[in-house]
């Protein structure tokens, strides 16, 4: 596991739990996404996260406009969701 993956693991798991119906985490993630959406630099990531929360799971479309660590983060969230939802 890379340093980035280790640092973002708690957020990845929070996203997964929010997508699985944890209301408290969904509220917290939504608040963070709302803050991100106000900055043009983080808006593409905010959009991708919002779409994941809404149920979208298409990797290619979610990564559109993302590069580097944001793209890796989206992949990690989707990979974990696939693992959880696939059971």
C-alpha cells in the first residue's frame, strides 16, 4: 500500500460506509464535498464524489477530468465499493 493509499484509507472507508447507508458519515462526506465544490481546483473531485454517493460506479466516466492522486482516490473508493457490494 502506498503512502497516499494509507493516508486516504480512512476517507475511502468513510465514503464506502456513506454509500452503504451510514447517515452520519453521509452527512459528513456531503459537507466536505460541498466545501470542495466551492473551489475550482477541487470541483472535479467533488463532482466525482457526489456521483459515487448517488450510486454511479463507472470508473471511466468518474475519472474523467481527474489526474494523479484524485484519480487514484476514485479508483480506491470504487474498488472498495465493488468488494463490499459484491458480497
